[in-house]
């Protein structure tokens, strides 16, 4: 898919972050866990936890002066596409920061693409050319030209996971360690990486 074609699809299919969050909240508040099988109940409970994580970040995040300055330097329209799903733990830990940062400049418009309904878009932004990992952020200029990509995780966390794997830990072993890392980091690595990308 050419970049312009990808951009056109994003503009056609993308939804606002507020719509995404409202639909997320509606699902949490209007689902009956008593009707779920074990698999669906576990998935629902994880989504519920993700919504709590997302809500907490919105309430507590205070952007640094550096990220505020970097965002103010954007003087032309940009479109931030983020491919995500509400069941994704990494998205719950990063997406609310991305949205709050996008609000720092009115030149930025953010669009959410739901991965599982838009695999033709997702497959143009695979991690390491093979993985449909999310969240995946792709930034376009006003002409639909790609400026940069970010995701699915901050680089420091990616490196830390590689260390855990090298130590013989399985995903079940380190999944909670990932969320502890996010909780302690409070979006600082994400901020630093976005600053570097924006200021190129």
C-alpha cells in the first residue's frame, strides 16, 4: 500500500480518540460478565483493568516542559494515526499519554484505527516486518506523507524484555513486570522518544 493510499484509508476509517474511549467505557459498563464463558470473562476482566489504567493516566499525567516545547514547535498540520485495540495492555499504558500529548498543539489531529477490523492497514506497519504488535503510531503531514512511526513499546522496555527472555523467563513470568515498569516510568520514555522524533 502506498503512503497516500494508507493515509486516505486512515482518514476514511479512523475514529476520534473520544469516540474510541466512549465505546470502550460503554462496553465495560454494559457487559454482563455472568453470560461469559471462561475465556471471554478473562478477556473482559483484562479490558476492565485496561480501562482503569487508561483512566488513571488521564487523571495523573502532567506533561514535561520539554514535551510541551517540542509540541509547540509543530507549525503545520499533522495527523497521528494509532493502531490499537482495547484489550491490549501496552496500548492502555501508552495510548492515553499519546492523546494527552497530541492535545498540546491544535495542529495535531489524532485518529484511532482498530487493528482487527483494519488488517490491510496494520499489515503495512508490522514490527520487525512480521508482527502485528500494537499500539503502532504513524504520523503524516498535511499532504499524507509519512513523517515517522513509533511503537509498540518504548525502546528501554523492549531492551528490558530481551533481558528477561535471555534469563529464561516466559511471557507469563514477566507480564506483570512489564506493567510495573510502565507504572514507575509514568510515560517519561515515551515523551523522550516522541521529542526526538518530532525534532528531527
